[in-house]
C-alpha cells in the first residue's frame, strides 16, 4: 500500500516511478511550531562528490527541496527541525538542525540498492532480469585490504572464487580460480595457470600482465561471471569464468579533489621452526649414530668443521632468517581529481606505491596514472577514453634465478645454513660461505655481489564512441591499444663465488595488443514485454618480440649488467624470439523479460583463433539461461517475510585456446649456438611435434541458482549448483617409441574432465539503527573435479592413468597417491610385515599394508590426500557506530593436504633442517622416523612424501579495517568535505596445523614468505 500511495503521489508531481531520482515527500508537521530560519549546505557522497537532485526535507512535513546541479540546497525550516535526506542508491539520513544555518551532508552508498544495475559482458542489465550466475563484489570492502593487487583483496569475499598467494614477493601476482579446475595442464604443475579466469577491464580482455600494475582505487565495480549463461559472450576465453572490472568515471559538478596516503609495516606472518645450534649439533650426532642404540657417541669435533667448531666453542650462533628479514615498509600515496558538467566528465588519478617487503633485496615500486574522460558531443553522440600508464621496478634477488649451479641464492639457504657458520669475516665483510662447505652459501654476500632487476612499463589507451542511432538503438565502438615493455637485468660479479667469471644478462620483451569491438544494442519495452539485444563483431591481436643478451667476463664489474654492449666481453650470445596470435569473433545476445516475472537470455558466439588451422580455427559457443521471479506473481504468498524468490537455470558451451602456445600445430624448436660463430643463436628441432588436427577445448556447463530475500532483504543470499563437463582437453601425448628426429610428445585433444560443486552466499543486516549497524556476509563453496580421460588409452580404447603426472582416472587431478604413514617401529616391537622384502628396524617408518600381503611395496600406495580443499569460504562483519567503522574478514579453507617440501632430507646432517621430533632410542616418538644413514626421510626415498604429507587446512584473519570519519559539523567551517583516518591489516594470522612453513599456502623454502601488513591511512576530500 505504501508503494502504491508513493507512486500516485510521484505521478501527481510529474515524476516517473522508474526515473533515476526518487523524491520522497513525507506528510506531517513538527511537534511544536518554531520560528523559521534559513539553512543551506551541500550534499555529497563519502568521496566529496556533489549529489544533484538529492531531496532535503523537514521530517514529517511537506517542506522540502532538491539539491541543484552542484549538490547545493537552501531551505526555510524551524530552528529545531529534523532534516531527512534521501537519494536513490544512498542510505537515508536524519540530521538535527539545532539552530545551525549551514549544514553540509555526506551520504553513504546503499550497496544493496546499487546492485540493481549489474555490469555484464558488453553491457549492463537490471539485476531482476539477470539469468546467469553473477556475483557483484562490494568494492568498498575490497579496497580496505592494504595490498597492491586487487585480485588478492578478493580473498574470502566471493563464493566459488579461490585466491592463493604462493609467493609473498612484493608486486607478485596470486593465483586464482573460479569453481576449481575445468582443464588440465601439460603437466600437473601447470594446473593453476590453465584454469585462470579471464579479466576484463572496461570491456577489454587482458592478455597478460599483472593486476598489481593497476591501482585498486581506480576501480568502480567488480562482477564475477561464473557460469556459461553469463560468460559465453566471451566464448573462447570464458571457460574458466570472467572477472569484469569497471574503472571510475567523473560525476557532474564542481571538481572534487581527494588525497589518500597510507604507511604500513610488514613482517612474516608465520615462520618455520629452524634448528638452533644445540638442536643442530644433536641432529648431527644422532645422524652419525643413525638410530643404533649400541653406537658410541661421536666426538663433537668429528661432526663439525673447523669454522663450526670454532664458533661452537666461542658460543657464536647465526640466525640466518633473522639476518635476512627486516621490517618491511609500505607507502601508498594517491591524488584524484574528478568532476564535470553537462558537456562531460573526467577522472584523473596519480598513484605511487612502494613496498620493501619483509626480506632484504626485494624492493618494489610502482608509479601509475589514469585518465578517464567522457564528452557529450550532442544528445546522440558521446565519446571518451580510458588511458593508463604505469611503471614498476622490482628487485628480484631472492628469486631462484641464476646461471647454472652458481645462480642467485635461493631462500633455502635461510633454513639450510649452519647456525655455527660465520656471517662476517675479520675484515667486516660478508663471508662467501658460512662454513668450509662450498654449498653453504652466505645469502647476504651473494645479494651484495649480484643484481636481478625486473622493470615493467605498461601504457594503453581505450577510446570509445557511443552513437544513439534511433530510439532504443545504440552503436558503440570500443577500441584498445596497449604496449608493454619488460626488462630483466641480471648480473653476478667475479667475487660472487670462487673461481668463476662474472656473468651478465639483459632480456627485453615488447608486447603490443590491439582490440576493436563494434557493439550494436537495441532495447525496447512494449507493454509487459521488454527486449535487450546485443550484437558484437570484434578482433583482437597480440604480438611480442624478445631479445636476450648474455655475456661472460665483461670488462668492469661496476657496470653490472649494463656492461653488455658497453664494455668488452669474452663471450656474448644474442638470441631473438617472436610470436603473435589473434582472434576474430562475432557474438549475439538476446534478452527477454515478461512482466518482471520471466526472463530469458540466449547467446551465441563464433570465434576464429590463429592458434588452430584449417577447419579447426572456428568454434561456436551457445548458451541459454532462464529466470523466474516468483515473488512478482499475483499469488505469491511470501509477503514481507519471503520477499524475494528467484530461480535461475543456464546451460552453455565455452571454449579454451589460451592454454596452448601459438603455432602449436607446428613442431617446436630450441635455440643452439651456430658454429663457427658461437656468439649467434640458431634453432634446432625441439621435443614436441606439431599437430594440425588440434581443435578447441570445450566446456559444457549447467547451472541452477536460487536467489532469496527475507524481511525486506534484511537477510538475503543465493545458492548455486553447477556441473561442467570439459571435452577435448588439450594435453601432450607421448610418442612411444620416440621418433628418429627426437620428438617424444605431441599436443592432442584427448582428455576429459567433470567438475561439479555447490556455492552459498548470505548477507544479513543484523542491527540497523540511527547510530549503530552490524552487517554480516558469509560464503561457502565446494567443488570436485574428476578425470574421465587422459592422454593415453589401452589396446581396447580404455582410458589409462598418467602415473608420471600423478593423474588417475576417476580422481581429482590434485589427488595425492602415496603410502599411508602410521608411525614408527619401536624397540621391542616385532614387525609382522616386511618393507620391500626387508624387516623394518627400530626407528623405521610404519606404513599401512593396504593389500594385506604382508609386504610394503608399490602396490600399497593409495589415495592419502587432496590438494583441492573439501570446502572454502569467508566471513565478513562490518560494524558502524556514528563515524566509526570496523570490518573483520576471516577466510577458511578446510580439507586440503600438501606435501611440505621445506623438510628436505634428513638422511644426512650436512645442512641445517627444520626442528622435528624424530625418533631416537632415548626418544621413542611416533612423530618422525630416525635420522641419518638409511633414514626414510631422504628426499629421494620412497617414503619421504608420505611422512611429510600434512594437513594444510587453515582459518585466516585475512583483513581488519578500523576507520573514523570526522563529523561533518566539524568540517562545516573549513574547505574540507571529508577526513577519514584508518588502520588496516592484511593477512594477520593463520590457525593451522601446517606450522613448519611460511604459510599453509607456501610449500617450500624457495618461495618468498608470506607477509602480514599493518597500514595507517588518511583520506581527505575537498
């Protein structure tokens, strides 16, 4: 009834119920009549942008006004009046006048209302008409995480989106997947890369790079397309889902200036328990005895070299991890200017980010600038452009990169170096080696004697033209040109190690990408029916050229890698490589809605890819999706209790060609030096043959969704159930025996997988009063991938397992197949089984006899764990009290197992190790077997993986944000519109059994540790 009366009232004053601005006129009078005063002010959003047309009224009266073009208002009111301010898409405010004559008002966005219009591929759609599985991300919550990469800030925010940070290297990119694994790689290590979703920024699919090169403050909206019904418009690129990112535009009104600055500190969120001096010495002594209870204790001098012994006697120890770690410093400074008029709008942002990281030799800096401009040339012509330029500088000396065995040191030295080693020599310089062992590198020395710099320059322009051809008919040309230049400079001095020459390398890569889309859109409403049709024709092309120069014995160490070409070198090799690819596509989408109750969307895309040849170049990708808004039926029984009940169904087919290299239909080649000129690189045949019969990998996806809302959406959410069957999976098939020309493999379409799962998203407004509110969001997801067919078949065509890659028919591709570890054989126990025909000795591992034949051998391996979690999700709570806001986000990953490679080998005590509770005659534990000669914990031994397989499930305190916005009354007499102070933390704590690692997501010591960050920020708008 209220909606009906409001609609009649609006109609009487000439407003349409579906206009962008609603004026809410309330009826009544003040409790007591007062002498009127004139008040004025400006209504803005939380960023300080004026809100033209916002309604300012005296509560419970008809006395009101609308703000002008610049958000200003003037109103005659009683001195004790209560103002009510309303605007569509913003939370209604009430303010006591208290005799004031100047009141500026800042309004917060109502994210639920803003979700009424959803960005989809090549257009927008009202949420009520959406038929596919699309999740709109709360950008405000995402931007609270003090991280450089917006993808990382999505952790725990979206059901079915799994983000993993396997390296904490500043500026590095996380891996992420939507709904798990649909495809397989050419080997098991390539799984993540072959299931990466497509990222689309302002309508342009990205073809490479790192989202850390984008400033997250520039982002206006993020939408996740999960199913074929929503993603098939991207055809050959949408099989793994799509992330749609729209950047900010200016708003009409006087220019708004926003300055944001933050300073943060980072350290390691978790560290492994490395042996100290006493533990290391005991480890060496126990390794010599190798668990023999009758062995005599060796002398200390026999297990330590002369350097270690001297430091032991002097009581000197080195904590190598402590020497290399530091308190990382993060600075972020941004300046935004935006505004506009009836003629157009502009948005300009400049940003500087620096992150030194918690380890030495890992500094990262990024400079970026963005300009988004839109011009209303006429009432039928609009043009604009999005322009971005960024440049990043990264010190990568902690990476495992080098020349042969003398490479830049890996981080494993932080664990493996002897605590009785020497850090600094008598002259105050870093020692080359910690001990007499020439494999005992001193990482700080080698950091000083090497360089590894990676610099990336990225610039693009994205102009568009929008023409209204007729009523409801528009044409848009969206174009894009990008140039990306990557530089790698690497150097090792003569002093890097003993008896070696200096080595230098400069590698440059230039990538150019073009795109041109022609988009025709027609919208028509007639009676209860509405149509939304879109037709797209586009082309996209990318090409790159790489030049690689390497030299030895350059004339001057001080020139570093710049010695190449500027100073004489004993040898210099130059190689040049180039490649390109392109695609042309034609796509159409037809959306239909009847009476707000029934919606349908049909999509068909035709792709032609240069990665295939002949008739296989073209692929067709159709989809159909339907939705029923049951709450709009006349008979609907839910009322205000169950006010939303929407059922969705979609089916479609999506392609994948990105996982294979261009020209895979031809045999690959490898570089080689051409005699007699050994400074020139030529090409010889590689090991992978070509296959001209390669075709599209195709995923057939079905999705059933339910959207619901209770108590006028005080509690709302969705449930998704999906199934994806991927056929013609691109895999490398072995050639047995290998051909005479050396080819041992060739790419083929033979694999098949099935992926299914469930997703649940919930959102609740638990408390909502004038001064205090508490909102909670939660998401939960599970997915299961099953291998149906692989790259080999039996004599009768039956699918065979791929043991080399660890892939098994009927199992998840990340399933772990190994022995089941059950403890340690103790003194006095009589083993009732043998191990490979030998009787286990005290201290040996106790393993499960799976087949019951009394002997442990390869036939006793079984499925002991999975790297794919049973389920994962997130829980976010947002509390607001007056000007304060507190957000707390937890991420949960359960039922995942990983092999912890950090343990390495305990078969010898040559290097330091992680402190574990291993078996000795004096310590009869069941945790880990004995160390030393014959230990089953030898990294190359049969049982190493089984012993060190661990539960990597975790609960993480992912983000915490506390902010305070100064009251507007404090700012009324100043030029400021907003002042917000914030304290934000990221990746603060793990609760996990996977403790001997830098995080549950980092599996070995050669990966950069994961850090936690605290940042204090200030945002000022005027």
